């Protein structure tokens, strides 16, 4: 479904959107409310740097990455996506961080770090940086302190040496940590004392690192570090974003080279269960866990109808189908910007910054995922149509799915797996009709026992249904013979019988022959077999040896996929003359 140039897809529920005067807003759906609501605001910036969500005061802060020493501002929006004002900065702002209690917002500019009271929206102080530079600074708040990275240059910001500092009153303190390329910082309320640092990938940094720090003491204590390239140099990290899980035990990484990586925060090893891959053609750009621990949002850069945003269960073992957003319009952007996702603390709103193909225009989306999930179930037993499955012939597996709660705006889908002696084969998913009925299509390829398992994996408004199964016995495909024989013949003179062999399922192999028997008053004998042409036709030529009734019986023995068949015709033979 494509409405107002925005496509939002789920397996079981699609949001109905309409373009209003203030952007895209949710409108009522037939029979029940839609799965999600959304508002979109055009951002008055031509570049983007950071997004911070203040759930205590219900504000969203946005800065750009414009490298200028002119006076700037931090854009401020409410949770409805409405612009409410700005925070003035002396020069262009770049990075931002919120204190653990959300009482202070820290904003980096070219000559230092500003602090603002989040309730009064007034400036409360400034820490002056070691250098006055135009390169953007990353800012984080962990262990009760401000931390920021700085490139002591005004150009080539992604290739120079970066250093990590902490703000101390109106000055700064150098931590001693530094490395090549731009160093990015993340922190959050999940583990208030943990600081995450990642290295950007550039021509000079071929195998970037990811590491964590314990910021609770007087000095930073580095935790685990990991580089991702193998011995062949492949698999290096292309870092775009980092997010920490609600309980702090996992770290999700948006890796433009590998998609979404889920790591164990204790040692940065791969988590035992990973998220399903992003859609084909989508490159990871952002990642964020909801504050209530229920959802994960994954942003991407993709073209056309490929999803740019997936909202799904935070538990990677939960394979409930995600809610998918495909941004592809001049009124909403074409992809999710790097580090462009943030959640409200209660998980009721997701904020996403999108950009156009050229990275010159930006939009703020306010998305409200559903607050609850409802049950789903298969009702009644599965059945087949036709009743007797035949190898090589289309078969329908019929059933009914029942959904509680909101009715979907678009049909949901169920999937099925066929299990037989050759193993498991996943069948194409099919839509469920408005009354809950569905028919999964298959063409059995093997004679014998087979079991069909039908599944509904759920969506953000419906829990998965318990699978249902149906055991069937797949028979050989039937064949049939028809004969066209003359009513009368003459003893000692040739006669011809024509016919056709027809079949269901797969085509018969070349070179099929038919057995031919002749029965008369002298007994029964076998005649020369008849060859079957590609169209199933054949001819039988004989010279009757006696007068009276003569019966010709033609038979096809069958093969591994086709059953045998026979047909008979009787010719009354008279004497000569």
C-alpha cells in the first residue's frame, strides 16, 4: 500500500496514512485502529549531527553538522513533532548529550561545551575546549561527567587524530586516550557509568575498533576492545551507530558493512542469537532500543520500496515480523540518517531523522508503535483441495486464522513448510482473507507421506499463533488411456486402432511404450508394444487371425510418479467376402 508517498508494511497490519497540513498523520482505519501513528516535520537544516530525546520534559533536540563559526541553534520539538523553539549557541553546534537525570543538556560547539537547563531552556555554563576547531565534536554523559572527542583541525575531520577529553568546570581535562580518525561516543541510562567509543572507518583506518570504558571512577578504565576484520582483512567494522539494551547486557551496532551486530556487552563477543538480516539492498545506518526494553528500531539506507526502518521485538529470539517503513518521497526523505533514531523512555514514541538521497534535506518522524499485543490462533483443522494430494499437481492447504484486538488494515500473511522424505521446503507466504480463511499453495514433488506446518509469526499488534500441522499421503499422478477402434474387421486383413495416453502431474519421460494384448477364440497373446508420441497419441496395427469378437487390451505400467492404466476395445471380425 502506498499512501502520501509513504509505504508502511507489516505481515499483519499496515498503517493508513494521509497527508495533512502538518505532515503525515494517522487516520482511522476500517473496523479497528491502525497499527501505528506518525507525524512528520521538515527540519530547517541542510546537514545533521545529533538527536537527543528528553522524556522527562517531552522534548526532542536536533543539531546539524554545519561547520561554521557563525552563531547557531539547537532545534527543539515536542513529542507531537511540533517545533517549539531553539537554544542559541555562539557557533554552530554539533554533538549533544543529556545528563542522567535529564536536568542538563550538553551541546558542543567550535570553542567548547555548552550546558542548558532542560526545564527553563536557559544556558547555565560553558566548558572551554582545548582547541577552537570547526570539526564536529561527539559528546556523551557517563559516570556523572561530560566526555567529548575532539579533532584538533578544521578540515579533513575524519582522517586526523582524535582525542578524548572530559569537561571539568569551565575547562577540560585530557584523558590520554586518542587514535586516528574520528572517534564516536555513546552513553545512556542503561548503564550510567559506561561509555562506548567507536572508530570511524576511513582510508587510513582499515580495521576500526569498538571499546567500552568504566567512567564511574576518577579516571577512565578501559573495558573490552574488539576489531572485526578477519585474517584476510575482510569483515572490518563500518560503524554508523551504537545502542545499549534496556538491561545493559547487549550492545547493538549498526554496521554499514555487516548490518546489525548484536554483541555481549561483557566482552563484545557476538551474542548467541542475532537479529534477522536487513532486507536485501538495505545498508545499516542507525539502531536504538526502546526505553521500556520491548522494541528495537533499525534504520537503513535503501532505495525504492525496500524498507529503511524496521521496528521489532528487542529479543532477537522473537521472530515476530517487524513493522517496516519504506521512505521514498520528497515529503519524507529516502533513508534514515546515521545516528538518526531515538526512543521515549516508555517506548511509546520512536523519533527518526530521515534524509534525501543527497543528504541535503532532513525530516523528523514521530512514530507511535502499538502499546499492546493481542492473541492470534488457527481455528479448526487444516484441509486439502483436492482431497487426495497428487504428486506434481497443485495442492491447496486450507485453514482459518483468527485475530483478537485491532483488525488489520491490510491482509496478514501465513507461511508454511512441507516436510517429506526429501527434507523441509518453505512455501511462499499467502494472504489471509478478510474472514480469516487462507489457502497455501504447493506442488508435492514426492510420492508418500508429507506433513504441512502452517505458521503465523505475528506482528507488532498480534502475538504469533501456535503452529498447526496436517499429515497427508501424496499419491502417484493418475493416467488414462482411450482407444478408437473400428467396430468391424475382416479376417486376414489389417486393422488399425488409435488412442491417447493422458496424465496429470509432471510430463512423462520420452520413449514410453504400451503393452498390447489380443484375446480371441484361440486364446490370448502379446502383440508388439506401441510407442507413445510426445502428445500422448499412439497406433496399433494388427491382422486378425479368426473371425468373431477380438478384444485388444492396452496397458501403461506407470513409473515412480505416475500410476498405471489400461483400456480395452472389441472388434467384431468377419470372414472374407
